[in-house]
C-alpha cells in the first residue's frame, strides 16, 4: 500500500495523471521517395496518404542513422547515436540513458514494444522501461498485427498506454505475401533506372539482397528495376498493415485520445551511388525517411499540412514527452507547433545530424538546402597485422539538395567557406555527443554465434 500511496502523491505533486495514449509505428528500411506520401508516382502508401489528411507530414525528416540498432535507439531516447553510445553491433544501450518508455512508465503509462527484427532479440538494453516486450526476428507482419490486437484487449484499461510497434517490412528479402507479389509489375518505363548489378557483384552480395528470377532459383536478376518493384510491393504491404492497426485503434475508440506517429527507421540503397542495402552511407536514399503524426483528435485546421522544415527521428521522443505533459530534453524538439499553430521560423535554420560507424565513421549535417557528409575518424586497423594501414579520411562531400537532390555535384572545393561552417557544426555536435556518452558510460557485448548468423541474414555482416 505504501508504494501506491507514494506513487499517487508524486503524481499529485507533478500535476494531473496523463490521459494521452502514444503509439509509435516504425517501418524498416523505408526511403521517403518511394512512398506516394512523398510523391512517388506509384500508389505505394495510400493508407498513409489518407492518414495524412488528419495529421501532419514532415517532408524533410532525417534518420539519425542508416541502420536499425542506432536508429531505433535514437527514436527511443531522443539522443543522436554519438550521445546514446549505440553505434556498432556490439554496443548496448546503458541504463544511464533514460529512454522514452522509462519516462512514460514512471509517469503512469503502461508500456509495450512489439517488433520484428532479430536485433531486438539480443540483450541490447532496448527493453528498458517496457512492461510488455516482444522482439523477435522473422515474424510476419500479420502476426505482429495480431499480437497488437491481443495486447490492446488485454492491457490494463485504467492506464494510458505507450506502444512501440516495429514492422520489419520492407527489409530484404523483398518478398511480400502472395497477394502483393507483382502488384507494381511490369515496372513503368518512365521509372526505369538503367542501373544493373554486375554478375560478380551479385555473386558477392548478401543473400537476402539477391533477387532470383521467378521460377528459376539461382538464376540472378541483374537489373535494379525488378528489385524496386518488389521493394515497392513491400512498402504497399507495410501500408496495409499500418492501416489495419490504425483502424483497430479507431474501432476501439482509442484513436481520438492517441498521439500516433509513423516513421521510417532508415532508407535503402539500390545502386543509387554504387552500393546496395543500408548502413554504410549517408546519402538521401539512406537517411531521408517519412514522418507522419496524427495528434489526438486530428490536426484540426492544420490537417493535411506538409512541413518543409528539417526534422529528425530524435524529435519523436521530444514530441511524445510533450504530449504526455513531461519535460522535453535531449537532441530533439517538440513538433506540436506544426498542428497547434504555425511552424516557427527558427525551424528553418535548424541543423540536423546523422551518422554511421558501420565500415566508416561518417557523419552528416543538413542545414537549409545544404548537406555535408564527412568522415570524422579513421577506421581502426588490426594492431596484430603490421602490414595493415588505415586508409586516409574520405574527402568531404557538400551538396545543395535544392538544385541537386540526387547528390551528384560535390561543392566542397568550390564553396570552402560553407564547407568550413558546416564542418564546424558537425565536429561540435560530435564532441558534445561524445561528452554526453562519456557521462552515461558505454557497455558492449560480444556477438555470439546465433547473433552473428542473424546479422549475416540481415546483410550487416559478411557471410
């Protein structure tokens, strides 16, 4: 009885108990430019388009990292990867980093995580603050949807809830259910890329990225276009699942009391800059992801608004904390002004960061229409191999996305002043993040054989 009385006393001192439910749905491997929400000519995401008529979409949202583990850690903490310390496969989210579910749990929320990705199976600290935690690889989307339905019906009915739902679609292999197979075939001639794998490159690719010819197992498909068609079908399936989940909230009378967030965790490369998959680069196809928010009751007069100012995946935590009436801190910002009033002019000058330490220590900063990608440290070499030499830092890449959205023209040598200004921002953020991580501490764990095998299946480690 005493703990209950103390909890009630604390809530009374802090203010009234929260009443807003919070649902965050992340889509794996979702590049914004292949969603019809962002203007893709194929109707890959009609459900998101419909949901956007009740909410606000953020057109220039940048993932904090181009692969799942650091990206999801950022979504759940409101910190950039350098700050929360989860940057490589062996990293664990330490207890010293407060997570969104932990903070909501302390405020009286019932918290749940339901997600498919083998990364969630390992003891990586992502389970902190969840009353109910289900993280497992190779779980079909419809099974996740059923688990959500069961949880919605069995959760405590006298508490607001926080649900984090992670849909594995459309991660490789690009293999949607049969009823979605070929939904965008034949690939329209107007969208043909002309890009193709070499036979050698296909032979060396991670297994889940290889697309076999229909009815001819083992025969490679080298043109990129069939991959894009299958990928778009996966997006369409994820859109169906999301619409199903939203409808379940609506029919249970929960949607109008819920802050609903749909966000991509990172993008996917299809030889846009010569590579495939994700995790190794910070080009737009890897970090530009959709973000759609439907506030409780809908966005009112702001419904359907498309915000062009830069936003970040770390804003999810800040926005959720604000919706729960809790203090906002961390690297993100509360996005609620986008539907409660006008977008602040200060948002236009914001710098937004992303980073990866997978095969290279790359960082990027977006500000306005400009973007800098730079390597911040050399790749470590094996000290037991006297013949191994660390390669030099990669040359910086500076782009003006307003005139060069495909990032083809490097302006680093022609605009040295802008290069120096953005590089100073990037390095200052890197230093601040490392100082923040040093205060929280860092924990690592060795990869066991089962985890290594799972990472190989996902294309993160060589087979």
